[in-house]
């Protein structure tokens, strides 16, 4: 039993290292693909940066043993990535204009918010059906993570007994797939043809820390 625990811990460590390497490549792509030539590009870039920050924070917290807080970030990471894609593919010019209106000093109100995630995915599907399909699959997993955000039974249970290492590895796999999907948004937002093909290259480079192909 002790030998198995050590083996699981070592495997988890390798996944953390592999995920860190992926994050470094995504950060480099984000820098190379920066585009702030329009309000839509600026908002998309902001969501991309926020999504990567959530992803990195999630990995760091998992490595530090703060699993409950890391799992709460799964929802933030997912929803921010979807919002980045939605702004790029589905948001109207009117929405972008309203979203970028100045907020009065001292106001805590949002200028406007986007539609619910399922509606965003419907809009994304028109332009990027493969991304929408993967996001819908991940959305089923994210629903469970609401418990960690809202203080549900899963949060209490795992705070008391811990989270199985093999499950943490699966969390990292899904996190990494979402990072790869974010790369698609970054490249599309960049408008740089020379970045096309980067997602395929990164997918092959980091295949060991990605979910297995669907049967």
C-alpha cells in the first residue's frame, strides 16, 4: 500500500511538471499573439490572460496540497476560457461596446454581462464546432465543481478525507486540454497566420499530460 502511494505521488509530480511546461508554452504564445487592434481584440485578450492565470493558480495550488481551493478554480478557468471564445466568435458589436463602457469611479456594477454558458457554447458552435463539443463535455465535469465554489457536500467531504491522487491527475488532464483550447482562441485573436499549426504542435509535445483520445 505504501509503495502504491509513493508511485501515485511520483506520477502526480510528473503531471505537475508537465503541466508547468505547458503553461510556459501557453504564456509564450499569449505574448507572441497579443493583439489589441480593436475593442473586441482587447476584451478577448483580457479573458485569455485571466484564463491562463486561473490555470496556473490551479496547478500551483494542487502542487501545494490546497486541493479544495484548486478545484474551486476549475469553474473559473473553464468559464473564463469559454467567455474568451465567445467574445471572439459570438458576441455582438453592441455587446462589446456596452462591455467596454467606462465604469464610474466607486461603482461596483458591471456595464453588462454575457449570456449563460450553454448559450455561449451555442454561439461558439457556429464558428468552432469542435471547441464547442469539447467544452460541452468538460461542462459536465465542471458542474460537480460548483460544490467547491458554493460550499456544498463535495467541498466538506474532500476537506475531511482528501482527494484521490488519480482524480487529481484527471483534473490536471482536463485543465491542460482547456489550456490547449485557449491556445486556439489566442491564435484566432492574433490574426497572425504564422501561428497557425501551433495547437497541433503543442498537442503532440504535451500529449503525455492530455486526456486520452475519445474512443
